[in-house]
C-alpha cells in the first residue's frame, strides 16, 4: 500500500513539476505572442488556450489560485516569449510586468486625429479619448486647453503601457514638452523673438505645412516673423485649409479667403489662436534659428521643385507669382486633358 502511495505521489510530483516548471508555451512559428488582460482569469485562460500559449485551462487556474494571481491581476498588455514556463507566465501576470507600447507621434492636425491615434495605441477607446481631449476642465491640470492642446505633443516615439490612463499619457507628454523647451536654449531663443513657446510652436506648425525643404523652412519662418513685426497679416495658405478643415486642398482660391474662422490669417492679423498641427522638433528649431532677412513675400518656384522664390518687394514677388500661376494652369490643363 505504501509503495502505491509513493508511486502516486511521485507521479503527481513529476506531473506538477513538468506542468509548472518545464511545460512551456505551445504556439509555433512566432517568437512571441501578446496577451491582453481586461477580464477575469477564466476568460484569460480561454484566450491562452486559443492562442496555444498553454495546453489546458484547469492547470492554469489551479496554479494561478495557489499563487494568488487573481488578487493582483491588472488590465494590461503582456508579452509572452516562446518557451516561457507556466510558472514564469503566472509570475509575470501577478507582478504586472507589462510590455510597453510605442506611441508614435508624427503629424497630427486635429484633436479628432489625436483621439483616434491614442485609441488605436492604448486601451482607452477613441471616443473616450475625444471626450477627454475636448474638455477644458480635464485639460486644465496640464496648463492647457482645447486650443493649445497640441503644444503638449512634441513629435517623437514614446513608450508607455497599453493600459496607461489618458491623464497619465498627457502628463508624460507635458513632461516631454517641458524638457524639450528647457534644452538647447529654446526658451531664451523664443524670448529673443518676442514669442512664447506656444507661439513658436504655432508658427512652426504653419511652416511645417508650407514645405518639406528645411533650407526653405527657416527662410519662410523669417518671412512670417517679418510680417508679424510690421503688423502685416500672415496670409498663410495652410491656415485657410485648417479653417475649412479640408486638408486635401491643393490651391487656395479667393473665395476661400472670406472664411470667418479666427484661423483665417488673411482676415486676421497675427498668429492664429493655436497650432494647426504638430510640427517636427527640427522645424521648431528652424523657426527659432531663422536668419534675419528683409523678405516679406515668397512663392513656390515654377519648376515645381518644392523650393521658393523670396522677395522683399511686391513687384518682384508678383513677377514670380505670375510665373508660378501660369505653369500651374498649364499643368492642370494637361492633367484634365489626360483624364478625359
């Protein structure tokens, strides 16, 4: 009888050791698999079985109960590597060793776009994000509002947890923005221009939309700074697109210039109320380091190279503007002909 007892005990011990310590993940092909925890252990076990991370549900639940995983399990995104033992999987869940997600922030023009990006990256859905981002009461703790919100977002790649709440995401963005402005004498440079960091950011957001060429960006920035100094309307076409919320426009016609929006810099002098997008950090620096010029006007070159002619007098500017308009008309006429 004793021999039978010891044999059963040995078999149980071997099975338990194998199941807990040696039994590993069973998915094939991939080197890893992500697991999301938003519900209870039973649903999680079903997911793990379906993803072939574990073979059976009962063993997982038994060992999870012994290790008191359910008491400490939090919503999150966990990375399970191939050949991870059940014990290590349970420890990872119990200790909340989440995998980070990359919040890749490039060009965003509106709060709606930002909400969609956040909803696609984090556990909070885009509708909830939009509600938060459209509330001045929610944004007040970050010393911003719905108009200046984008100034908190310096384009970069940020690592956070998938389950990070919106408030903590914005807290991280604000900390990153504060660090950005405290480096490389940016605050002092902005002050020397007679602008606040938010105003520099807003100006950079306009310059960002004007061209992809860095050599032109900094001169365009000088043009706009010159216009601000002489109290001349910026007359920035990108602000018309923003005012109309139509970023597909390729040509700004006179009929668009009567738009009553405060972002219409043809009707309103000075900078618009806030940024019209998220400028690249390099563009912000190009604005801060813009050269002193006497240019007041600029227009795209007629060769469609993406570069611009810069002028200090209206007569010269109009000569280049007419050249460009003529070439643009010819191009559009040929394009229309091909489409027919």
